[in-house]
C-alpha cells in the first residue's frame, strides 16, 4: 500500500490514479521510485488540469512508468485554487521533471518548491498577461492586439540567450569523458581506416 | 537635342528611363533569391514548390538564400507566434534593398484558425507584405502564382518615380510599423472567430 494516499480511482482506460496529499508528495514519490516492487524509474509527463467548475480544485498530474516492471501509474495532487498554488518539485528524483514543471508553471502558474530554475519556458520571460491555460484567461490574451505586437516587437530575442550562455565550454569539466572526447574531435568522430586489401 | 529626333528632350529622357527600368526590373524579377522563413505546414508545400516537380528555379529562384544578407524576397510560410515577431522583423531589416515579402498561407496572412493569445494576426502588422497567397496550406501552384504576381509587381516599379519605388519602412519610435488602431483593426476576429468572445 502506498503511504499517504488520499484515495484511489481507476481511469476509464484502466490505469490506476492515486490521489496524494500535497504535503506528502515528495515522500510518496520517493517511495514509489525507490521501493523494490515499485521502481517507477521514468517520469513520462507532468501536467495540470483546471476544471470549468470553480469549486473543483486544480490537479497536478504525474504520469509514472516503471520500465523494469512495465507498469504505469498516475499520481495526482489536488490544489485548492484559493490557497497558494505550490507543490514540491520532483526534480531531485527525476531530472526530466525540470522542463515539464517549467511548462506547468508557465501555463498554470503553479510554483514548484525547490525547482532549480523555475522560469517560463514556452512564453517569453517578460510575458505579463498571466497564465494562458487557466480558465480565467481570455482566449486572445488580456492586452489589445496592438499592445501585444508592440511588446513583441520591442523584445530583444537575444536578451536571454547570449552566446556565452549557450556555450558548453563551462560545463566541459562535468561532462563524461566519452562525451568530452566526442566533442573534442568533432561530432562525426574519426574516419576509420579503409579495410586492408 | 531638339533636332536629333524631332522630339522634346523629355521624350528621350523618358525613353531612357523606361529602358533602364525595364533592364533593372527584369533582372530583379528573374533572379529573385528567396529567404524561406518556414514555421509550419506551409513550409512543407514550400519545399514541394522548390523540389523537382514544381521547381521554382524555373522562375529565377535558383538559389535559396538561407542568409537574409543575400536574399531579395522573404517568404513567410506558416504561422508566426509573437515570440518570433522580433526575429522576422530582424531578418527583414537585415535584407538589403530592394526587398519583397510573400505571406504564404492563411496563418501568415491573417492568423488563420489561430486566433489566440500567442499568434500574430497577419504578418503585415510586422513587415510590409507584397503578395498574400491564400490557402491552408496553398498548393505549390498557388505559391508559384504568387511568385508570378510578384514578378508582375516588380516589373511595374520604377527607379525614377518616387511613387512607384519601394522604400524602406522602418519602425516608428514606439517600435511599431503601423498605428495601434490599424493593428487592432487588422487583428479583428472574422469568420468563425466572431463567435468567440474576448473574455471567454
């Protein structure tokens, strides 16, 4: 039995959905990943749902998969939209959660506590209109089209991605030896000698 | 001068200017180098147009300039999100004069079905557009027809007549190409979009 489970459901496609209390998310996720017999070693996706019914809470949904056991599991955390929208980040367990959580933050405004780099990922960083996938967000955005065009044209596309930032030279020391060799001699590698006649 | 042809000097000057215009415009029209700015499915049709069956090299677009510095015509093939608006504007600014723009497809021309918070409602709010090619996406014949229309337009230009000459259209001090009221009007919902409310 999974610790800290609020309730369980079975989705229409037969998958198990597990509702977890917000405070115990990290504990449950650690248990799911590391307990023998669970071994959910792959985080497929992180997303969120907001319902049209204002009474219903927002849900953050984690799709887990165990590659060794070939099993799937959905973990959901319910967030009351009246309180602060924040959950613990699972980046420490699955590194792949980094961009997935950034996307949820960008689209829904849910903050992930302990995320190493919680910035917008799809919208630009100076985007000021809010969180587009929330139900109270108007389809065409909050600003007039002229204002949107003005802000877009005044944006500097190179402001956040300088050449230095994109360079991997700084990270060279942390790369595995095999990858460093590959980068040093070029992506294509060395040309093999022709076979002896 | 008057005695040479029995005509006024203005006549000879006009003849000379026409000759120059004809030579310049024919050269320009028949060796347009496109700068493909493909962002979506229209780019697939664009590639089909460039490939052997339709082959727009027949119309002088032999060399596709993937650098704006060597390009004459910017072909925006596909939808343009606001995030790419400063990029296409910079590419347009980097192209040397004279330069033309083809807006390929419904999304580039009007925003198309993407009447939402993320999409530019017609690239003519960002860069001046010469030819709009309708379609979703347009068939290669459609793009070729647009290119031929552009040829026609180029051949109507004149180096000596300010009204028929293309000038640079820089952004104003607010960083806009058009007045805000015009942008709002161009971006008005139409078609099925009118059934959606701004607040919904």
